[in-house]
């Protein structure tokens, strides 16, 4: 390859940014917006009929619900469907570096999921005049980004074990709802104690706790609880490491060859 051709190749940063924009447009389709933004806002409005103003914990719970729906369910289903349709196989055959596609897809998911979570908080501010301090938004966004990375990395790792696109949604939902429920996203659960302790090590309860802390931010306390940040960071790192080791580009079921023409 000549020096002129080498100079014409886009830089790694340019390729990564282009991939993030492309994947974000695909993920932020109509279904993702309705599920990740519309459903949490509807639940927030429905819950507010029982009280004048939703609490910081309520807002954080519904915001995390929208974020995790996007970063786990929508993202995971789309990833498995793309693999089984041969899309990932074709991407691997292009000159685009594999790490660029891999990282771009996760980064796009984190951005869209964080926007979904922020949209619920914004709805609470606009509809119920919820007062937030100047540090609430940066803290909540930081928690959304870290939580989105943890859930997206875990979904990427799990995608290798899902054999078909039809099995993706049931498998992801079967894991998702028990984790969300025992983590107290829709209401605190303290009994049995062992179940509450287990929830503190899963990525839902620390995410909701970090967002709640950012929105309320009592004086003299850290913006984000250190333990919650550590748990989310551990999930993101472990999920990414596992995904790199087990990620599948090839479909589980190869396409059947067409019968020869007579």
C-alpha cells in the first residue's frame, strides 16, 4: 500500500465516532424510544396520582427502568438478531477493525440508554416542578453512563449464549424482571435479608441508589456512593472482559445453502 493510500485512510478516532453515530441511529428507533422513554414516563405519571410530587427514589427508579430496558433488552435483542441474520459476519469481513465495531456498538448503547434515563428525570422536572440542585444533573448523567455500560457489557456477554433471535427476548426478560424486582426499582424490598444483600451486588440496585443520591444529594455526602460506583464499574469491566472472550460473530445456525437449479 502506498503512502498516499495510507494517508487517505480514516483515523481510528474517526472510524469509532462514525460507528457510534451509525449504531446510535439504529438503536434509537421508534421501538427504543417508546419502550425506553415512553413507558417509564407513563409509569411515573401513573404513580404520581397517589402523591403530589414523586420522590427522588421514585424518579430514579423509573429512570433506571427506562435505561435498563434500552441497555439490556432492546440492545441485546438487536445484537442477537444482527448476528443470526449474518450482519455481524459481514461487518467482520470489512476493513473496519473489530474492536471499533465492538466498542462503537456498546458506546452507542450507553449514549442512547443515558438519554432514556435523563428523559424520565426531565419529565419529572417539567411535569411536577421537581427541584434539582446544580450538581444533580452531572451526577445523574455519570450514574446513567456507568450503569448503561454495565448493563450493555453484560448483555453483550450473554448474547453469545442465546442461540436464536427468537429466543433473545424471552431469555433476556426472564433474567431482567427478577433482577429489577428484587433490586427494589419499583419499591424498596428489605426482606428476606439475604435477598436484599444479593440485590446490592447486582447492577440494578446500585444504579438506582446512585441516581437517587445524585438527585437528592444530601449535604455533606458524596455525589455518588462509592460502593454503588464500584459495583457498577465491576459489572462493566467483568461484562466487557467476558464479552471479548466469548463474543460470537458467526450465527449459531448457518444459513442453509440454496438447492441447485435444475
